[in-house]
C-alpha cells in the first residue's frame, strides 16, 4: 500500500538530488576538459586534445612560484591553525570559565563574517603593521580563517573522549601536560589531522583576503589565476584550476578518511 | 613527601615495607564539604580510615558519596574541611601527586593502549626502569589472573576482564589509597559476586587501604571492614556491617540496610525504658534502647525489628505473655516458601504489614494464609529510633 505512493515520491527525491549535484558540480568540472584543449582560447566544448597548457603551467615561472607560494602559505597556516585551534578546542570544551560561550562564538566568527569585511579589516591593520604583502601576514590572516575548522573538528573529537580517561591518567601520576600528550592527543588525533587538512585547503584556495594581502612580488596561485583571467584568457588557467581542484579533492578525501578513524573505544 | 613515596613505590617497595608509623591513619577527613552552585553535595564529613582498612561509602544516588571520593582523589576541590592522606594535608596537592589509585565504574582503560601498556602507565609516570616495568606488569597480570592477555586492547576484553585490568593498573604502583567508584556496577550479578570476593581478597593480600563507593548494600556488607552510610551529604552512621544491621541509629539506616519492620508510634518514657504506643497497641522498649535514642517523652518514634527476629506463635501460646517479649495479634496474609526460608506477610490489627522470615527445617510450625496468630519478638531485638516524619 505504502510503496505505491512512496515509489514515485522517492524517485522525485533522487531526481531532485541529482539535479542539485549537477548544478553544483558542473561549473566546477567544466574546467577539466577545457584544460586539455588544443586551441589557444578558453572554449567549451574544447577543441582537440593537448597537454601543452600543463607544460606551460609547469615551465612558466609565474605559475610555478605561485604554486610554491601557495603550498608554503597553506602548510604554515595548517601547522599554526592546528596548534592554536587544538588548544582553543581544549579550552572551550574542557575549561570552565566565565565567557566561555562568548569566546567560542568569537573563535567561530570567521565562518560567519563576510570574507570581504575580514579582508578589508586585515588589510588596513596589516598595512600599518607592515605585514601586508609578506608571507607572515598572509599566514596569520589565513590562520584566523582556518582556525574555526580545526576547532570544530577537534572539539567534536574531544567530546567523544571520556573525561574519566583523563582523570584516570592523573590519578595514575600523569600531570596535565603528560595526560594530554599520552592520552588525550592520541585519542583526538583523527580530529586534529582532519582539522589540519581542512585548514590547509582553506588557505590553499583562499582568494579574497589573499588579493588584499599579496603583492606583485608575492602571489599565491589563486591570486595569480585571478590576475591572469583579468588580463589574458589563456587555457593555462584551466590547467591550473584543474590542478588546484585535484589537490583540494585529494586532501578533502584524505580528511574524510582520517576523520573516520574514530579512536578505538 | 608525596613525590618521594611515589618513587619508593615504583622502585619495588611493597605496601608492607612503608616507613610510616603503622598506627597513623591512612586517611583522615575533617569537616569535608562541597557545595555546587545550587546544592550542598557534601555537608561536613568526618572519617578516619586505618592503614589496610576496607571502608565502603554506601548511600543512595545523590547522597554525596561519589563527590567525597572525587575530593579524596583530587578531581574536585573541597569547599571546606581537610583531607589528610598518610598524615599529609592534600588541600593543595594535585591529583597526580596524591599517589592514589582510582578505579572507575566504566573502567576508564586507555583504549589506544594494550592491557599491559595500561598497567605500565603509572610505572612509566614514576620513571621506573624498563625491566622493572616488565616485571611488575607481569606480576600485576598474574595477580588478576590474566596472564597472556597483556597484548590485547581493552575492546578485545570482556567487561570482567577490563575491570581486572583496571584493578591491576590501580594497584601496580602500590598507591597509598585505593579508591573505587562503583567498580562492579556495570557487570551482571554472578560476575559481580565473584569479583567482589576477588577484589576483597587481593586488597587484603596487598594490605591496601580501600575506599569503596557503592549503592548496593549487599556488596557493602560482603566486602567492607566498616561502612559509612551517606544521606544528604553527611555520614548518617559509620560502623561494621553488624553494627549497622543490629543497631541502626536512624530510620534511614534501618530502612537502607537489609529488610526492616518499622512500627511507628509515640514514645512514652517510664522508669526503666519506656513504651512505643500506637493506637491501643503498646510495646515495651528496653532501657538500653531508650538511653541510646535519647528521645523526649511523647516524641514521634519507631521501633525496628528485623524479619528474622520476629516469631509467629499460636494465639494461646504461653510465649505471648512471657516477660521480655512484645506481642501483637496478627493474621497471615501470605505464606511464601523460598527454599531455605519461609517468608510470611502478616497484617496487624491496625492494617500495618509485617514481614517474618524463618529458616526452613528448624522444626517450627508452618502457618497458612488466613491463620490468626501471635507475632512476638524479644524486647532486646527491637531498636528504637526517632521518626522524622512522625
């Protein structure tokens, strides 16, 4: 009885889901075939097949330095955001102090505040501090943007760790630091690593803040793409985009796999 | 001092060769209190525990026993009062320097470490040598009869095995105190009973001083040297199981430990003891009882008689009128045969119920439902207590 009406209902749901996925993914995936075009302009559908745009990407110093810069910034951001974000998660999940909820909100605010506002704010401050245009400035800015992802991931892991395990470790003679290193950290490691990978991605494809904080001498890959697209529309951009996409997807999948390694319970 | 003790422990000292004076109490609580925002969880607890003693904190949930234990462990800071372990004030000593082994109800084994690594943990924290750790972990595994399971992870062990490992981990460093928070609560009845004896035997064998928290009165009676009955943040009564069972100081204790017949009424004092009066029923109260309860004339009171101290006799039995005996007419409502005992549910003339337990095979007469009988008990077998609800 129920199946007779549920069947078309389900079908509709699946169709709607597929359509949504298509609308979300198609514009992204369209660059992949475009990057293998043989023609000199960005066209869809692509004409012929060639890998010469990839060759250009690798050999052109503008692209390769951008690539190296992006990797550097993303790596440093991941390290810094993971360290700070893990500590912040520890404090807000385990700590008992007034203003805890407010602090939590503050840490997560980069997720809510429009990026352009953050970018303008950071730019005006960093110029004064002589941090604009430097790798340090960009890493700091990206760390602020990436930290919420670490905090969310680590906090989720931390909530699954039985508080009694930490108390047990203390009663057995481990001080707070050793308790963290020997017991808590190993148990939340999947969350920490997932957070780190998300932080890497956040920095890796960040463009708005980067546009403000980079200079002609120091550009990350997304900023380089932005500049190139505005000047010459050359299929190398599609090749770079595909490469970015591949790296991001790989890391995202890695993060999902890592996060699934729930601590042995 | 505490750091020193930790290292002697790790260096292989057994509990017995401690330099302490043997007569110094292992634990002293004085006026211990803990208030949370909206409740007074612990409200002035005094307790002195001898070296090697097994003391159980028994009480219903919310009575303050677990909070007391957590304050001893150092997980919760007391609001008032002091805690002394081996004569040292623990107020400002963090948990990891208290040298106290703790066993949790959910075992709290480290899931990412093997059983052997779990047991080795406190030894590593005390910087024992590798060979020392290896030897003592093997000893501890043997102690809990789990040799050969050292390389298993906690999730590969049964509940009973996990609790044994938790026990081994808590005793391997010969702590000054062993604290257990309902350690057997999660296990089924049979396993729980077996482990009660095992925990008791091993603790004695090690000479460990144990503070044990439970809400299971039978477990408390089985295992403890002394029991502290907790109620509303205070110790209501402290004593051996027999003391609590035979001489409860309050209705709460009488009701909490074992089965009780509670006969409520007004206390009437006379020269040699007094009477408990209830409607037109009056029962004699022994002078010793009157002394102990220190009740004023006419106050609400109750006498408590254990079901096995009650006897059922025929209405015309001479025992009904014997000196030193209280009697009341009753009717048998249910006569239940439970194997080794018979249980009778009786009704008194005023409608109150009474329970009687008698051994089967004592040659006593067997009663049937509907029988009119005399219910008697020795005056000295009843305990007089105040009735706070009276």
